[in-house]
C-alpha cells in the first residue's frame, strides 16, 4: 500500500456504510500500531476458528509469532487468512433505538502468512516486538537463547490487501426523531494506562521506560 487511496478488491471493498471506508496506508498503519492484539480467522479440518494473538508492524507487514507446534501457525502457511483489529472509541446514543451506533477504528487484512526464515531477520523481528510492547525494554532484558529462538516461529503477512472502516462523531437521527425527548450524544471510551505494579520478588527500581508507562 502507498499513502494514496488504493482501489479496493473483491474481498476488501466495503459495501455497508461505504462512506466510512479507508484504503490508505496511513490509516491502516495507525490502527495496527495502536494495537497489541489482532484476531486471525482461518479454517482447518475441524471448521472455522478465530484466534486472538499478539501482533506488531514493521513497514508493510504485520508480524505474529508462536510455538513451532502451533496448529494455527502451521495452518496459516497452507491457506489464506483474514486478520482483524478493532478499537472501540465510544457508544453513540441516539434518540431512536435503531439509530444508535458506535465510534470505532477497524482494519481487515487478507492474504497468506509467510514464515520469516532468515535467522537474523527472525531475531530482529522479535526484538522489534519487544520494543513495540515497551520501548527501551529490549536493552534491559535477558536476550533470547538459541534454544528459545529455535522453538519459535515468526510469520508475517503483507498489508497490500486491506481495508479500514472508521466511524466518529455524534448520532445521526432521522429528522422526524430530533424532537424526541431523549438524551443524545456520545459516551467516549478510551484505553487507560495504570500505574506499574512490581513483582514482589523484584527489588530493582523501575527504569524510565517503566515509570513513564502512564505518561506515554
């Protein structure tokens, strides 16, 4: 994807409330970068599954990781998947029951995951993941061992087949409902960072990247 609007394909064209659709890279990147988790939908011999998993972005790829024995990771190498990310920003209260809505930012990514086979690239990807969780953390923790890396699969999916849908603003009541005597507006929602809680067995003073967790 580039920074300009891309023509949607058959799988990514938003048909319901198409005015809320976004196909540009900047919107997609912002939605991914604000997430710690994605949901991955796939099928196998047992049926359909949708599994939450940690994710991160590097350039034009979304990355995931897991155990070499993961059923999901094995299946993702064999068929296409759909990745979704959603941020709920508010409940939209309208005057009419059927005009209520939600404010949100969502993304859907289609395609085939590929294994990151190059050892240096695989290790670098895992370090990037640690830095996304908490910038400054990678330099402090014990590095992964050869055994740990050998037991871990890193995969990525290209972001070139994706669509975003975003809704913001207040209620959109029909004109005939505007005089109905009910409160209307938005109940905002936001993810809140709370104060760090140290492990009781940890006697180390919190470094800046931990103590500053709430101020980011």
